[in-house]
């Protein structure tokens, strides 16, 4: 497999212009690093496409397993790079903000490896079932399999709505299947098995055991998706020591202590305005007096 003539690298120029249009500071770090790595290896490939593409013949029979790492981050030409990385820019930014950078990096690495492994299994199975050894020599390269897995993940979190596939409205949750068929028929040179492998990996995460396995391997318990602070539904996923704020008191004990403190402040400085700009209601005043009488006994 040889790299096609790149000419003026128009696809690369369009990709860079899109990145700068979005703004580097607006792209989450893992997504930005993924874009940078793929662009860098397109301009300075570690190996030729023939030596980095993924096939049963080269990986299994020849034992060249490093192709599992090389294949997703190498692209055939600048347009191949552009379409994959433009899709990564949108999907990655959206998912990374939802999942958090560390977990998203974990997802990217896991999806990249599993998509390659599943692609090899699919090609090997097809070769055996159809008694056609040539399937074992099919060689795939590019990030699109991982992108199909991310698309399944994104559609899982946003299942509603319709998308247009070749002009036909398709429910969002089924869009990846429609796009798989559409791309296969409209662009025959693409890897159907590579894209199918990505979809299956995404389903293994959203509907199968993959997410639980990843959580166990990473040491997570009760993992929840991260939402950045300041956004609706945001929470801090890092563990908090609430005793630092409550001194180990129950909610009722905290309220009573606050009321006593307010009473003491009012008794010590009647002429001053209440601290923090709040005033007690008559009911609270009565409760304070009851607490004060109780403390005096």
C-alpha cells in the first residue's frame, strides 16, 4: 500500500484552518493531543503505510503486532486525515468535556486497540467462513474505526433527534449503522470491517461489559461521567472531605451551632448589623431564646 500523491495537501490546510477557527484554547487537551499526533505522523510517518496497516496476514501470521498501535494513527492521504480529524475534533471535544480528560484518554487508547483486535477477528472469521484467504490480506489504516466507536458512545448519551444520511432522516441512535452502509456503497475503498469493528466496540462499552471491565482495571468504583464545573449538572468527581466543612457534625447539630453563634454575635454587638448581611425571622428569634435558656440550665 502506497501513499497517494498529496499535491498541495489541501485537506491538511483545511484541517489546520478549522482547528484555528475553533481556537486551540477551546479544544480539550486529549482531543488536541490526538489531532496533533495524527497530523505529526502524517507529515513524519514512523513507517510506510505498507508497514503500518493492519491485516491478519501481517499481524497474526507474521507476528507484527506493533501494527495495532501504528494503524489508527496513520492515514493514506491528506483528505483521509482531514475527514477523520475533523470528525475527531467535534466528537472528541464533546465527549471529553462529558467524560473528563483522563477517562477520555483511557477510552481512546482502549477503543484503538480493541477496534484493531476485533477487525482482525472479523477478517479472519470471514476468510474461514467464505473459504477466501484473501480476506486475511486486507490491510486497513486510519482512525475511522475508533471514530465509529466514539459515534456509538456519543449517540448513547444523546439518543434523540434525527440526522440526515444521504438526504434521508435517520434516528440518531441508528445513524452509525446507516452511515456504515452509506460509506461502504459510496466509497468502496473504505474498510467495511474496520468501521463495523468500531461500532461493535462502541456497543460493547455502552451495552456490554467493556465499561465495567475498564473501571475495574483502572481501579474505579461507581464511576460517574464528569461534567465540567459551571455547566448544568456539573459535579466534582474528586473525593471530598466533608468533615473539613462540617467538623463531623450532623445537619441538625450544624443548624443549632449556627443559631447559637448568631445569638452570641447579636448579644455582643447589638448596635452592629448581623454578620453576612442576614436577619433572623421572629420564629428563629424564639428558637434562639429557647436554646439559650436550655444552655443556661
